[in-house]
C-alpha cells in the first residue's frame, strides 16, 4: 500500500512538471526598457522645455543673485587690502544679504521645479503604461516585464521599440 502511494505521488509530481513545462513554453513574454522609452519620447524634451520656460523668470533671478554674490566675494578678496573697514563691512553685509536671498528663493524654486517634473514624469509614465498595455494586447503577450527586472533577455523579446512607436502615435 505504501509502495502504491509513493508511485502515485511520484506520477502526480512528474505529470504536473510536464504540464507546467509545456504551459510555460506556450507563454509569450516581452521585455520593455521603460527608461530608454521615456528618454526617447518627444514629449519628454518638450515638457523639460516647458518647465524651463514656466520658471524662467525665477531661474534668471536666482542666477543673477549667484552672479552678484560671486562678484561681491571676488571684489572683497581682490580689494580687501585697499578697502577701509567700513567698506569691507558693507561688502560683507551685501554678500550676507545675497546669501540670504538665495536661500529664500533658491530652495523653494528647486522644490517647485522638482514637483512639476515629477507631475509631468508621472503623466508620461502613464502614457508608457498605456502603450505597453496596447502592444501587449495586440501581440497577445502573456507577460511583459521591465528590463531592470530581467538579468538577461534575447533581443527578440524586447518590445521597447514597439512601445515607443505607440507612445509617439499618442502625441
């Protein structure tokens, strides 16, 4: 009786292994390099330019403050030997004022730019996801993985170009 049970279990395991092996062979798998698709999207460059234009005035103001601060610091270093104590003190106060303005304007500007970039990146990633779904549906793929989740794949499984073409059509 024990012998029969062992044979039954062994047969069941072998049968399930054969069935699962044949089932896996029938699956269609694709791989997408989302990062390269994102970078190749024409919308990505357009959005980067739009964000730069959106914050152009503030960026210019911060850049001017940086230039002013650098100018004052160089002047203090260069002319300190010939300046009076009062002139040195005034120049140091200007430098401190510029640093304070940079802190007040620079960090919030950087945070706002980062927030906008994240918003726009998420929109583009949504477009990529829709394109992946569309390509996978048309190609009858059972599974689509991102390239960073796969250590090796043959080029025939890479559907990144198809996804990029799909994303370009949605432009």
